[in-house]
């Protein structure tokens, strides 16, 4: 899909989708609980969430959409001597969260992967699960097969590769028939996402016991205790695009449905925008960002890689230089996001240079506009749309359908905020 967006300010109010990160966790834990759980959440058809739901259905759980959330009936049994096909699509969270879970069930799991997902690192997680009774193979380039049954014991994973490894184990180890100890080596990145998993597990009665540092004792009790009803938070990762739009020239945007005390790491977008000179104000669950002076800053991206592309769009039209460090993990996303962010912003008239682990962005007064390739990456497509508010000429985004991965209604909400996107007709 190719869409064109005219120059102009982004102003108005938008209600934020439920957090993809939080919803993944709640859906999976609810499917492993001892009774039905209702997850109260706003409407979402994000492809990553759909992938998790499809995999839970394959395992024997039921996830029924309702007007205000999801009713989850736990899985009761899998075909013990059969093979389960799990369509992960391009969702790294779905894959990394569910591989350890499936390994506890004693089934053969074929995880189907699409896009760049087969290239994203799994070696450390596979190695640790292999030490505890699991055999992995790749019968095809886009299929990861696991066989065997996981055993309790001592688990060790690095903390600087992906917090999704840690979450996957925290979701799986309570299903076993014995206790386990999970040790995460330092440095630990994306610590807030580990805390989010611990919090979700606690809601379902299975909070890991902290033994010290990043070592956790996890009771193997056969599953989780359903609370009956839980609520999914609003998504700070997607809110970041609108909040950054508020910091762009002439911007003023209010996002409703956000938890100011959230454990989501991307909540830091408010602090970064404030350092860059934007005006931030709160009213209950609503935060408003209004254009300020916009100045370059230094940003440590280790805990907040997902919001770096759209922060870079703001930096592109900020006075001075912005330096983004500790962002090497961005090279392993749906695109190499250091390369794609620099390429797209430069194609629109910015001055962005790649660094080995980050970006240098020298601000310019405004962008020129032009054509932006989404690189098949939802966050790059949305970044280009937000950047259009600082352009003199229209922005045409090719491959704009990439937004369906996390935010299918993105261009509808953009229109609600005063910037309709026109789709090219073939």
C-alpha cells in the first residue's frame, strides 16, 4: 500500500490501544491458568496480538473477543503424541514467550516464522532449554521445531540480549512439577519489561521470589491461579508516536488511557521529550505534549529501543545535535532500524548519520518531504508519517501496510488528528 500525507500540524486527542507487551503476557498466562479469565482491554487487531491468539488456539485454549476485552478459557490438553503448529508470523514476543511454554507440555512444536523473525537471535534461549531436556531443529528455514519435555532446575540467561528470554522462562517454569532458579547475568537491559512480567505473574498468584540481584526462585506448581478479571494497560510504545507528534512544529496532542505509573519502559518518552524542550502536562490518565523549543540531547537507548525511530524524527528538526547510544539491538528488529531510520529521515531532508551502536542527528529547521520506504517495518512507517508534520512538501510512504503489525488503525487516528492519508489507487 502506498499512501501520501500532506504537510500540516498534528493536533487533537487520541485514545491509546491496549499495550501489546502487557496483552501478550496476560493472554498467555490466562491460557495457562486454572479458570477462565476476562482481560479488559480496548479493541486491537494488531498482527502480533493476533499471532499470540492463533498460537494459543493451536495449543487448545479459547480466546473469545468481546466488546470490551477478551474471554480466555485455559488450555486443557494437547495432543501428547502429536505435533502443534504455531503461526508466530513476525512476532518476536510470541515466539520467545511461547517456546519455553510449549517445551513444558511434552509436545512437538513447530513454530512458523515470517519476515525477519527467523534471523532474530534465539541461540541463547535454545542452548539453555537444551540443557533441560529439549531438542531443537530447523526442518525448514522458517520453522523452529522443539521436542521433549522441560525439566526443573537451574537456568541462566544473559540480560543484555533480550528480556523476552527471561519472560518466556518466567511464564513456563511455574508449569513444571518442581522448583527452579533463574539467574540473569548483568548487565540487564529492558529491566522494566522483566518487572512487567513479574507483576503479571503476581496477579495470577505466581510471583517469582527474588533471591538477590537478578536471581529468581520460581515455584513449579503446575500453572497459574486465575484472578477472574484483569485489565490491560494502554500502550506507551504506540502512544510515543502521538506524543512525539505533539512535540513537532505546531503540535499539540493529548493521549488518553495511559498509566502514569506504568512499568512499561517506553513511558520514558515523556522525560526525553521534556528534556528536548516539549511541554508535558497530565490530567488523570491523559498526557498532553505541546511543541516547545526543541533542542538536541543525548539518549541512552538500551531500555527503550522501540521509541528511538520516532524520537529521531523529533531530533531531526531540533536545534543542535542529538546522539543516540546503546542502540545496537535495533539492528535486529523487523528492519535494521538504525539503517532504516537514517535512510528514511535522510530521504525526507534530515541529516542523520549511523554510528556502530546508535545515531547522530544534526537538526535542521524543517524537512523537505518526498518518498519514504517503510522497509516493511511498522515503526518506520509510523515514524515517516509523524515526520511529515515537519515537511514542506507531501510525504509518500511505500509499504504503509506494515503498520498492521502493531497499529492497524494508525492512519485512521492520524486523520482524526487533522492529517488524512490518501491511498494511491492502482
